[in-house]
C-alpha cells in the first residue's frame, strides 16, 4: 500500500498526548477519515499510527 507524506488531524491536539498519532499511508482507515480541512502535513511530533505501521510493513 502506498506510503505518502506524513499528515495528522488537528483534532489530535484534543487527545491525551500518548494517544496522538500521525499517518503516512493512504490505505489507513483512521487516516482516510480525517476531513481535508482538519488535515495538516507533517508528523506534528506525534508517533506513527499503528494501522499505518502495519500497512507500511507490507511489501505490496
Ligand atoms: Zn494511520
């Protein structure tokens, strides 16, 4: 699945710090749920989402 530039939701800031994540895979469902107007480029210094991590580990 395609890896893309890192992005995150502005709503992550409302979560507890240890639950904030960024995404970098276009197949990630939580990532795809982020409305365009709530999306920001970059990691936000958050850890990588576990779904993205799993998707990135696949080779095709
Ligand atoms: Zn993700």
